[in-house]
């Protein structure tokens, strides 16, 4: 099995990524690290703890990461994040479980460094929020750079952004951090809007999940209803995107996407947060594999059946 660390800003689709990994027999989730974005780190890690309790995995450790971008000393949740994910991150649906335990004393950065040293190539880290935690890892332990494997949700190469016309939300949270990540020698697969906007969950899919009738199934279906509601208002097409779950799925099965090796950087100027294939170094010095095509017909039904399995078995 593959060892996984999820670096979440939990978040509706982050919650779904967590559910997917827990329902995947080929994955061993060794820990969750909490970043910011959809919610603050404090809210996110509380969500993670309560979700692990709900899903029946209360012993998986949760670590808090950096609470704000590298280049600033504070972070405030954007109104648009609240609109998409609710004030509490789970679409204002209360998680029907309360964790007994609390967040680990060790911080996220040290936990990741220790895990990379321990597991090397067996470990994949899946950031689905701001890139700050991973940038902090690279700054603190440059010697492990080329042992790090990352499948990240973020960016947009062939599409406009979703936070600004240029930038995808996760990269825009901390563009300096994402840029540092890309320029490192870590092994990075970018799961951006290029592919995540092609994998959508429909209301019918969600009704199947609801029909499980369990506490977990009902909670997830209520939360997804909230997400579909707001997504349909913005996208004017039915259903919602499965951003973060796709990144988690690719970490377990890279054949779900077709990637293109490219030298990527992040605009820190006028198009702040835009992921750009550096035109001067387009192919000579690839630093990132960008997913440009996805096998959605394989992924979406597999995603749904794993969630249903979790709903009835936990
Ligand atoms: C990303 O931004 C967040 O709102 C989602 O959780 C996802 O990680 C999509 O751009
Ligand atoms: Ca996210």
C-alpha cells in the first residue's frame, strides 16, 4: 500500500478527498496536516479531527501547519471561500461526531520532514490548500528535496483561474510558496483546473450517496448539496467539481491522468498566482508534471462507489 499525507484546508472537497483515501484499500493515511484557505488552520484541524471520528479512524494523527502565507503575517478567510464551503468549511452542515483527542504537539512541517526521511519513495504528500506547508518543509530541510513526492491540487495552465481570471484559489493563497515548490527538485504532479473541472459530481450521484441512509452518507450528501447549489450558481452547468478528490486519487493511481512535463513558475506580478509554463524554458528543464487529460469515466464512478462503501461500512 502507499503511504499518504493529506495537507488539507478542510473544506468540502477536502473532506471528500479524505473520505476517498480512507475508503481506498491501497492507501495508508499516516497523518493529516492542516493548512489554511477555505478555513483557518484552527478550524481546519478541528474539522479533520471530527471527520476522522465520524469516519471511524480516530487514531490517525492531525498536525497543524503554518497559519498564514510566507510573505505576510496573517490570514483571513475570503468571503468567496465562505460562500463555497460555508463558515465552518463543511457547508454549514455540522459534522455529526466530536473528536475526543486533539491536534498533535509536533507541527506539520516537522512531521512531514520526519515522514519523508522515514518512508522516502513509499510516501506521497497531497496538498489541497495553500502551498505554505510544503515550502516551509523545503526551507527547513533542503537535503530531502529530491526524496519528496507531491501530487497537489492547484493551478491552471490551459484555463482561466477560479479566484481571479489568472489564478486558481490554492495557488493564490501563497503564490511565493507555490513558486518555491515548483523551483525545487521535488517530484511534483500538478492537478489543476485543467483536469479538476472535467470531473463533476451530479445531483443524481449525490442522491445515491444519500440513499445509503447512514449517518455518514446523510452528512456527506447534505454537505455536497450545499456545494452543488453554490457551484451551479457560479458555473451555470449542473453538479460540482471534484477538485481535491482527484488529486488524492491520482496519488494512488497515476494512470487516471495524462501528464505533460513542463517548466512551471508562478506569476508574482500583474497576474499574481497564475501558473505559467515558462516560455523560455518550456521543455528543456521540466520541474513539474501537469495533468492535462483525465479519465473521468473511470474516476467519477470509482469515487462514488468508494464514498458509498465508507458510508455503509464505518
Ligand atoms: C481548490 O480551492 C479550494 O476552494 C478547494 O478546496 C480546492 O482545493 C479549488 O480551486
Ligand atoms: Ca482544498
